[in-house]
């Protein structure tokens, strides 16, 4: 396990790797407002132990990576995708397996459609096609805090994660609080983390949409997800030719430790080719 800073695509990105660089690469792309820490290190070790070279990283405006003023991100979804592909290039990896979570499923979409030669497979976790007619979120989030009040910020994020769990029995308040405290402490500007990803330009792929993805695709979705209820995952499976859906029983919008025995074998099978 090694953590380092990389100059990629004109920005500085915090990156950490697990396993043998000679093994097939898996790039973990966290969701909006989430640093690399939200891909649990123990989960990364478990995936690496099955013969994969695992890379997790801080997106712009999270963790140790380049940060922009709150409310002024100045970059697009295409830029975020180029960051991901640039990290792979920095490690000498031309073609890798991408695992993209929540809002940044859009990274997998752009990579899969516009850069198919760089994508060995795609895995979408807790994401959606965004099409009309899908059930809306049932999540009730707490009131946003004063970003200068770090105690209030930590409480806000913990309660937001609780809300996104959808009443899952796997929500662990103590572990979540410890993670959030660490996340806040290592961020360049957590006020930017809380806001900027939701303000970026969501430019679509140049060459099509979900139906134009040719990479083998796995869709993973919790059956208690209140932010993007399970029909969003089902719609994504149906939109991508040949896609497979794996439902995480008892999980909300995240991939908690009790479902790793479902998630990890499915991911290892999916990336075996």
C-alpha cells in the first residue's frame, strides 16, 4: 500500500495503490463529495488479495487533491474523466477495470463511450441512467451546516450517511464518525468538498450514451438505496447491452462491510477476463 501525489491533467491528485502492479488494474472512482477514504482500505486489500492492482484516489475538491474555491469548481465531468484516465497512464496502464460510484458513474459512461480502448470492464455502483420516470429520492438530509463549524460539519456528514443508508442495519455510526473526522482533517478545503461536485458541468459523452457501451458491465445496487432506489440500477442494467445486475441485500447507497462477501466475488468474477 502506497500513497502519493501525482501531477495529472494539470492538477494534483492524491492516489493510493494496493497489490502488485503487474496484476490487472482496478480504478475505484468515488462518488460526489467522497475522497478515496470512502473506498475502505480493508476492502481494497481484499480485492488486491484476489490478484488485482487496486487504485483509489482523491477526486478534485476532496482529500489532498487540488481544491477550488467553494462554489467555483471550474471543471467539468469530462475533466474528471480525464483525471481518472491520466492516473492510469501515470502507472503505465493503458486498459483497466473502472468501478464508478453514484454521481461519478458519469466517469464510467464517458470513459466507456469515448475511450473504449482504455476500459477493460465497467462496474457501476449505486448509480442511474437519470432517465425520466424513475422513482425520486426518499432521502431527507439534515440542514447544511456552517462550513467553519467543523463539529457541525462532521455531524452533518454522519447524519447524511445515515440518511443514505435507507435504514440499513449495517449503518455503523461510530465507524462512520471516525471516517468523517479523518476525511475532514485531511481535506484541503472541506467547504469545497461539500459543494463543488454538485456544481460542475455535466457534459455528456461525445459518441453516444449508455446503449453505446461495449465493455462488459456490472451494475451493483443496494436494495435499500433511498437516494437512487433499486429501479435506477435495474434501468441501468437494461440500458447497457449485456449488463449484469448484482443486488446488495440490506445495503443503502454505499457498500458496507457486511455485503463485501457479495460484492468482492462478483467484482473478481467480472474482472477475470
